C-alpha cells in the first residue's frame, strides 16, 4: 500500500488515533508552561513536543524508553525533577510501563539508576543534596506509584483472562465428563444385561441338557431338547458379542443392586434342575446391606452358579453366608461334575476378573481356586457397614487451570498490598534520611571566617569556589531579599548553630558582593 492510500485507509487511522490523542493530551502541560510559567527553560520545554511524540510511538515496544524521555528534560529544567511540562507525561508513561512490562526487575533498575545518578548530579551542580530529596519524592509519587498501579492493572487483567480460560476449560471438561458418564452407564447396563441374561440362558441350557438325556422322552423330544440347548448356547454367544461392543475398559460396578435376593436366585437355580443348598448359620440376614455390598453379594452368587452350571453340570453346589458386625462372608463351592455326557459349555458373565473388581469396589476381597475334592470354591469378604468409597466420590485434585487461577489471585492481592505498602515504606525511609541529613548539613556548609575575609571583590568565581566548602545552604536565612537581576548568590553557614549566613553574589563570573545575611524575625 502506497503512503497516500494508507492515509486514506480508515483502519490505519483507527489504529493510530489513540496514540495521536495521547500525544495531544500530553502536549497541554508543556504549552501551558511556555505561555504562563516565567523563568522556565524555553528549549527544554519546547523539546517536549517531539520528545513526547517519540515516547508515544515507542510506548508499546520499549515502555522504559518512553518513560526515560520525559525524565531527562525534567532534570535539565530543575534538579527537583517536578516540572509543569513533564509531570503528566512522567505519570502516564510510568503507568503504561507497569501495564506493558511482564517483569518488574527492569523498571526497578531504571528507578534505582535515576535515583543513584541524580545524587552526584545535585551535589556537583547544585552544591547541595536537598534537591535530591525532592527528586526522590517526585520520582516516588509521580513515577513509582503510577508504575505500581499499572502492575496491578496488568495482574488484574491476567486474573480475568485466566478466569475466562478456566470457565471455558471447565465447560469442555464437564461436557467430556458427561459423555464419559453416559458411556460408562451404557457399559454398566450392558454388563447387567449380559450377566443376567447369560445366567438365565445358562439355566435354560442346563434344563434342556437334562431333558436331552431323559430316558422317559422319545427320540423326537430329546432331539428338540438338544436343539433348544444348542440354541440357548448360540444365543448366549451372540449376546456376549453384541453387548461386548458397549463395554469399556474402565467400566465399574453398577451402583444399584438387583431387586432379586440370594434366596430367590437359589430358588431359580433349583427350578432349572441344579442341586443347590443355601446355608445361613444363626439366621444370617442379607437385608439392610450397603448398596455396593448387596450388589456385590448378588453378583458373586450369580456368577458362581453360572460357572457351576457351565463347567460342572449336575454337581451339587453349596452357598454359605456368614455375617457379623463388620463383615459378611459368602462361599460358593461345587464338587466335580458326575460322569456322563456333559453339555457344551455356555459363556458366562464377565468372569472372575470382573467379579474381583466389583468386590474390590465394594470394599471387600475375593479369593477363588480349585477345591481339594476336584471342585471349585469362590469366597468373598464384604463390609456390612460403610465400606470403601467408589473412586468417583474421592475429592479431585485441582486442575492446572484452577492452580493458575489461584496463582493469579494471589498475585493480584500481592500487587494491591504493594501499591499501599511500598510508597509508605519508601516515604518513611526518605523522611528518616532527610532527618539524618538535616542534622549533618550545618557542619558541612560552615565557611571559616579567615577564608571569608580573604575573599576580594572582583575575584573570579573559579578562584572563589576553590576555597569554599563543597556544600552550600539550600536556602538563605528567612527574610533575606532576593538578589538583583543578573546576579546569582550562594549562602554558607557562619557557625553550625547560627541563624546568620555568608552571602556571596556573582555577576559575569566574578564576585561582586559579599555580606553576612541575618535572619529577620517577624
């Protein structure tokens, strides 16, 4: 794009209007100083217009450079640093530096450098250190404090941005959790369907196998029973394949136990032709059990009966339930299958691995293995009160976004404390330093009487300054009239505790008057 077309581009102007408005705003104080403030440095004040324009241009990329541009001409105008032309620019660019700089160390080095460099400058140029204290106070209130406010604004914006990011991330995570919950629930339903229907089909196949070998039936009915047994086995296999699609690797135990009790489960197995004995010593009651325990108990008995019907058809099965105050123990054991033709095995539930997981989630333990008589025994120990909590009840660890938000909140609170504490601490230190200097200054500005008497009118200023103390008084005694136009005067103490001072006035680089100025009491 050519420069002419760029000037006609509205987007180009919109991007630069904030900077142009800021520059026009900052040009107001220098213009006011030129028109209404007498005895001001014209060249240093007039230089504000191009210097502030350059500061506005570089304020985003180099914020410390933009902050340094009004500091230099302010020192050229006065060693006190506070000037009408540049005080607003110093505060504005200090605030912008706090907003733009990601780290505090560069700005701290800048403020320290200004304070340290101004000390020898005021001592050499002004022959006194008192302007340095005024400079520190101006730098603190007009530079450091706006910078701290900018730092607080930056941290607050980061907190808001982090909060929105956390909200978006939590929304996505909640959606993902809801999706996983739906899939997990489908897997639980699939597991229950597979285990329950598989158990029923196993009993049907067992009953059909008994009819197939019943000598009281004719050949056609025995063949029909054989077909029924085969169809039940095929249906179980297809059910396992179809329901297996819905299973997930992290599925847990269903939380709602079956309405069917252990006694009803045993009765159904007996009705199908199995020999099952239920033992409950001392009338052990399986009612009022925790939900996880009741469901796990039902699954242990159901899976064990299904495996017995599948692997040892015709064998006697014993179900024993023992209960005390804290634990419930269930044992399902069967002997070796009797000799004779055995029906084809039918697939059972999710197996001992899934059964062990369900018992573990209920807070118990499962043991299973072959018996000494050639059969098989399954034993489960389950809690009767409380028990282990499901994994989903455990308190989750804070996410990375939550930790980031908590860190941003701590940063904002710390910045707010710094805005209040740092200026107060620095101001207190400055006041203490000024008090110490006030005690030491009188002894540093004393001019010996002999040296004063040795000064002659007309002596060059360089010769006079060579015999004077390095530090002069910051101000003449109260009531001393100002020097005539074209003359500059310096004052030195007569004695450390004296209210009078030696007044030495220069014009055209020569000593023109000398006298003792006395404090005038009102």
